[in-house]
């Protein structure tokens, strides 16, 4: 489903030549989709596979886009340490 959405957005951007901040180029929509998936909690290996990246490339390029998950991650670490 996510891959179909990404393909649709890229195809639409190519056809209509969007001039919005998110879609100046088809790549911009792709970047927005990958960032959204990562911030939504989709595991990095899955996002990488759908984006056609290796996990190493994905994290190098998109790690700065992951935001607001510190509290969740800290809780997961605490849960594992106290289990």
C-alpha cells in the first residue's frame, strides 16, 4: 500500500509539475513519503526496501528527519532493562 502511494505521488508530480513546497520535484514527494514513514514508526528495513535503498543509505540520508521519538524509545529501553 505505501509503495503504491509513493508511486502514485511521483507519477502525479511528473505529470502535473507541482509547484508546492513539498513537490517542486518528484524526488521531494519521495523524500516526504520516506520521512513520514520513518516518523510513523515503520521499521527502517521496511522503509528502505520500499524506497529502493539499503538501510545504511536510508539512515545516512534520512536520520535527521526522524523527530519526536525520544520518549517512546526511552520507554522501550527501560521496559527491556526491567523485564
